[in-house]
């Protein structure tokens, strides 16, 4: 069952305006908080945003920095962005009914690793509830944190816009097991390694 959820999940960047039940977001966070964490510190905090005014402000802050980021991107990053039609515009930040901002307590051991594990749990729980998201990593976390009064000990790790998908995109390919799993020693399997 978990495998089926993992296989059907895909990143969505375009959302319908319909508002999903808040209880389904809370279900996803309840799942996230069961993740393991360094010293069981549970360093994560989640802020749910549904105020349109604040969503617009977050979008403006992000797009300002994204413009510079995209102008400077090159190599495989630039190729990936072009191929996937991703640009500096982040409509999903104002169009998704909800944003979940995920923070990591900097004081915790393995704070980032633990918080990202919780994000992984959350992605599968959202999939189970037929909700879509994109794991967006904003370029200018300081300005966003100031906007919503986040103490400096918490670092903004990701913004998850949540809603129903309005995108029929295909799931991106995954590597085969034999390319990523080895027994006893690392095996070369192609010239890139
Ligand atoms: C750590 C991490 C950071 C990511 N940052 C972004 C991001 O800033 N913007 C974005 O549009 N997608 C972002 N993504 C989504 C990835 O591009 C996406 O997961 C990947 O292309 C695979 O596609 P899939 O999720 O549809 O399988 C991020 C994903 C992860 C795990």
C-alpha cells in the first residue's frame, strides 16, 4: 500500500480553487510528526496559511528572488527547469488553497535531516487523501520568516502548497532497482559513476 502511494505521488504545481477539508491537512501533519528524529527532539513546526493576503505577500517575496535565481541558473539545473517548464513565476503560492510552511528547530541534533523525514511522511499522507503538493524550497527564507513572526531559531525548510491537482502531467521516471542497489560493494553501472 505504501509502495502504491509512493508510485502514484507526483509533484503538482497547478491547483484547483476548491478548498480541501482542513482535517486532511491535519491528518498529514499528524503522520509527519510520527517520523523519527535525532534524539527524538521532534524539531519540526508547521504553519498553515490560508489568508489570501499573506499568500500573495509570500508569492511576491519569492518571485523577487526567483527572478535573479533563474537568470543565473546554468548547466543541468537550467536544462531541467526548461524541460519541465518551470520558471520564476510561482502561481502556486497564491493559488493553492493552503500553504504549509515547514520549519526546523536549529538547536536540535540532525534538525534538517529529521524535518525532511517528516516532510517525506507528509507527502505520502497527502497522497492518501488525494491532495497534491510541490516541495517548494524558497530562495529567501529570512524575509518570509520575518513576515509571519518566526523566531530565528527556526529555519524555513520548505513550503508545501496544498490543494487538488489541476495538472494532467505524467509521473517522472524513476531509476531501476539494479541501478541503485548493490550488494557488498559499489558496482559501476555506467560511465557517469
Ligand atoms: C529537497 C527538494 C527540493 C525541491 N525544491 C523544489 C522547488 O524549489 N521548486 C519546485 O518546483 N520543485 C521542487 N522540488 C520538487 C522536485 O523537482 C520533484 O520532486 C522532482 O522533479 C521529481 O518529481 P516528482 O515529485 O513529480 O516525482 C523539490 C523536491 C525536493 C525533494
